[in-house]
C-alpha cells in the first residue's frame, strides 16, 4: 500500500517524501486520515486530548489508547503501547480533536476503563524486535494454513498479526459456517509458542486486508477509506439502469460492489419525478411495456410485444396516457419524441498523422525496373533462339553483317538454359572478316584457339596428346 516515493529507512521513517512518517499522499498507510486541525495551535492553558488513535500492521487494525505520559506525540510517530501480557509497537494515526469524532462514530466513551495506555516512544531495540516478528508472520501464515487443511476445517486464513514482543498472535479467518477450532488452537499454541486469538472477518474485510486494484483503476475503497460496509443488493443496480451481470457487478471479494450505493440516493431523487405504476400503457395498437427510464433526458422508453422498436415518451405524455387509461380510453398513438442525432464534430488535435501520407513511389519504381528488365531478358532470349534456327537452316555467309552469330561450339555443346540472357554472343573469326569496317578500322586481334567441347567437359586446360 506504500507509494513509490517512499522506502523504509532508519527508525521506521520513509526515505523519499521526508514527511517524518506521515505520508502526504495518503498511500503509505491503509485507511489513512488527514489531520486538518494539526496546524491549529492550542490556546493558553489547554491540554491536548488524552486519547489517540494508533494503527498496526500498516493500517490493517486500529485502536484507541490513553496518553497519560507527558510526551506530545505527532502523526506518524512510532510508539510503544500496552499489549496482551507485554507490549506492542504501533504508529500514531490521529491526535487531537478529530479523535473525539472517531470515538463518537464507533461508540467508545472517553472515560472507558478498558482503554489501554501509551507507554513511551518506541526505541531502536523495540523497532528491531517488531520488524523481526513481522518477517515471521508470512511463514506462520503458510504453516497455519497447512495445519488447518489437515484437520479438514472449512475456513480460510486471511492474515496473521503477531505482537511486537512475540507473545501473542491473532489469526484472521473467513468461514461460511460455524467452525470448531478448539483442537486447532492447541496445535497453534504448541507449534508457535504464542497465545492464540482467532478472529472471524467478512469477505469485504478480507479484501480490505489483502488490498488490490478495482475495475475503475484505483485502489480498493475497503483498503483505503471505507470502514463501514452496508448491505448491497441488485435493486440498487436496477434503479441505476445497469445490466444485471454478476461478473461486472461483483468486486474482488465476490460480493456486489460497494460503489453501487454511492449514487443510489441521487438516482432515487431523480426517479421521484417519474410517474409510478407506469409499467404498461394501453393503445389501439396494443399494450406497450416500459423498457427503461432516462433520468438525464426525462424520457421513458416503451415498446410493443410484437416489435423490438422502442418509443421515447416524455413524462407529461405518459401521465396523459395513464389518465386516459383510467377513464377506459385507449389512445391512438404514442406520439414519441424525435431525438436529434448530433453529427460528430472533428476536432483539430494539433498533430498530423503521417502514417497514411507516406509515398511508396520509390518502391514502385524499383518494381517497374525489375519488370522491364525481365521483359528485355525474355526478348533477348527469343532473338537468340531465332538466330540459332537461322544458323542451322542457312549458311554462315548469308548472315546479316550487323548481326553477330553465336559460336558453333556453344550452340552444340552448351545447353540453352545455361546461357546468360543479358550477355551477347561472342562472334567468330569468320564473322569478323565478313563484318564491314567503318572509318576507324579495328586492330587485328591475335588468334586464340578455343578448346573443343570435349576439352571443356574435362576442364579449361586441354588434354596433352599422348606420345
């Protein structure tokens, strides 16, 4: 339940916010109370209120103590108080005049004889002993759950709180029925060497002790500020026109959400304007049944049994129809209200979405280049195939002078699939003699003897003749 800015430091004081144990955000302590009268000075001769409120186990449990010492305590200060057969260490939660309101709220008298005493401010040794017992609580809880399971008891242990001196342990549990745990208490006392107290709590109190995040995205009300749990039923959801969906209406405790009662009074005041006994109205077309009430627009929606269409009627129109039905007159039509549908106004949010404005022309150009290249390669292969057919049917002397012929050794020995499409064929020496020379005559190239096909199949180096 602590906020992210705080971390436990020396003497139990937080490191982050530097508020000396009293968190200004209200998140370090469950059910935290802001003392808005703490800055008001007392008049001359006045004494501070002798009763203070102390919280234990991060606000999980609170109790009132009488401060008969001369020490002036402040909110968030660690003090040592009287415990059961020893002492306990707690944190001051509330002082001054606000404690009177808390006493009146819970029905506790100021002069109550059972109020325990405040001993003194907590020392370092007492704080170390308290932290050692708090580290022990988790292990005790796991072991106690296993022991209760072996006895086949229908109960669920929610939390274990050990006193600062380690002489008493309080086990908080939930159960649907009465549980006989006399044998379990004997086992706990012999195993943990403490005085055992069993305290039954409800499902909502259990979720308040465990804590969590609600469906609204905020911390649970039962673990932050809600102390009294009122009964909640599905009638509250019907008054607020909510769908009776048990999954959405239930909280983490498995019960109906406490927040269903927050706005119930407002809805009840708004529904008092609507006419009663208006569930059905009679018309010439048939009987129209009430579907819902809209308290924001003061409209009542009706529909016929043979149609799914709903007709919005004003409260005045419904009262007129009810008055006519009492006189035995059926109205001809409902005269529904025409609702105006407002067009959505586009708001300039101040930024431009560039995702849909990116041009892919560069990618399109590359793809077009590939298509043109492939088409040119196909045309060159067709021309070469045509040249091969001409060379086989006509003598070489009849070839066109500007069109080079492919060497015969490549045509006969090398298949067509291995020929590169973009590389022109190398002309033969006979074609070079038949080719007309221009203004710039070419230099005669040295005669190079090309290997035969049989030599090519064996390698680039021709085989030497045998002697």
